[in-house]
C-alpha cells in the first residue's frame, strides 16, 4: 500500500473519529441546556409561563435564520468555519446569560444563545450525513454518539451540580462542556458536495416545493407535543416531587434508549416508506403521551422516557433519510436546516407556549392530554398522505 493510500485512510478515519467526538459533545452541551436550564430559571423565581417563553423564544428566533446558515453553507461549500463562528458566539452569549440579573436581560441573552447555538446542529448533521455516505456508513452510526454524549452528561450533571452547590452553578458546567468540542473542531475537514454550490433559483424552487412543504407541515404537527415535553417535563416532574438528579436521569434514559435505534435502523431505511413509518410512530407517540397523562408518579414518568427509542429516534432518522433521498446533494444542508427550523424552532416555540399556559391554567397533566390528541391527528395525516400517494403511483 503506497503512502498516498495510507494517508487517505488515515484522513477518512480521522474525519469519522472527529465527527463522533463532535456529535458526542454537541449533544452533551444540549444535555446541560435542555433539562437543567428550565430548573435554573425556576430557581431564579420565574413562573412556568415565563420559563416556557424563555425556553422557546430563543429556538423560534433561531429558526427564522436557520435556513440562511444552511444556504450559506451550501453556497460557499463550508461547514467548519460556520460552526466555529457559531460556537464561539454561543459561549459568549452563555456567559452573558448566566450573569443577567433581570428577566428582560435573561430574555435577550437566551435569544442570543439559541440564535448562535441552534443552527450548528443541522450543519453538523449535514456534514455527518455527507461524510458517512462517502465512506459507506450511515448517518445513524455517527448520530448515536450524540445520544451517548447526551446520556453521559444527563446522568452525571445532577451529581456534579449537587457537588458544586446546586443548580445556581449551572454556568460552570456549561462553560466547561465547551472545552473539548472547540478543540475537536480544528481536526474537522469540510465535505463539499459535488458540482457547484446552491444558487438563489434552486433555493426558491426548494421553498416552493409543495410536496416538501407538506412534509414539513406534518413534521410540525407531530413535533409540537414532543417539544412541549422537552421543555416542560422537568418542571412537571419537580411539581410531582422529583429531584434535580431524577430529571437528569429521565433525559439520560431517553437518550440511552435512542442509541440502538440510531445504530441499527439506518441500515434498513431504504426498505421502508417514510410517511407510513412516521405515521405508525405518531400512533405510538399517542400511546406514550396517554401513559404520561394517566400517571402522577415521577418514577413512572422517568421510565416512560425510554419510549424515545421507538418514537423520536425512528422519527428523526426517517425524516433525515427522506430529506437526503428526495433533495439533490447541493440542497441537503439547506433542507436539513429547514427541517430543524420546523422541529426546533416553530414546533419548539408552539410547544413551549402551549405547555406553559396549559400547565398554569389546568395543571401539568393537561399538557399530555393535548399531546395525545395532536399526535393522533398527525398519525392520521401521515398515513393518509402515504395511502394517497400509493394510489397515485398505481395509476401511473
């Protein structure tokens, strides 16, 4: 084997190892933010509605610019530089957030934090998908390391915070979590798509694609209950008597349960019809939220988080597969950014506001009754769309 071939293998292995590490630490940071930031705000005395707004206004604002970052990535065929810029600004915004002493300033810096942090997720997804495909691997084989990272930090964060002196020291944990990913980013290599980058005409055609827009609408409907649970579960469990550590365990269990699905499902997605599979997942979501609704034991809610292996993991992998299969290579980063805009942003702000208001007005259980109804509707629409398209294909 000549030196050039050996060098190529080393570079390929290094790229995969780097992406595994970046996925691990990106979701480790999310494990610091998602479960514990609402508890940090509650410790500062904010109400459920105020916390719901804080946790969702940032993702919503970020979602409005997320396609822009995807477009810039596709246009200039770079991911590394954009992620580096976004992460540096995220660290600065986080420092300011944890030193804010009024609700107004907290709102401003939450907006800033998510404005820079959220768009980095679909950018990392796009380069992970592209790098894996070029090496005969699956996106899920890289994304599973994100679940491992989320699990590890969710399990340990509660104990670490207790040793540090409580949730008020969340800022120390947040800043420390950024050390490794910023170092790893130096070893990442860009994976530009073949041919020219995206142009405005292609972008316009994408956002006017009725089939793709209908897919995004159905994703939005199904995602609202899920994102509501992401924001409000920790507060609901605390109301039922759970400790900070139990909240962390609940999120760790959800992330750990996703690992087998991310590791195995990617190999078989080419054999399934995406809308049919997501429709079945929506009905499983319906049953899952029903069990949340009827239970008032925080330990039962913790165990129910294991349902993420059948619901979120299958849902997200299938959505990613649909985008990669139906869009041309030069549009994939933009398409993934639009998908993330809907899931993290639009569905996120809707779920946070609805969940906060339902919890304040009717109690936490009412959130899950709403989730049951919405998930059932989403399942009906996904399966209905699948059957309609199958009938149209038979006529051709």
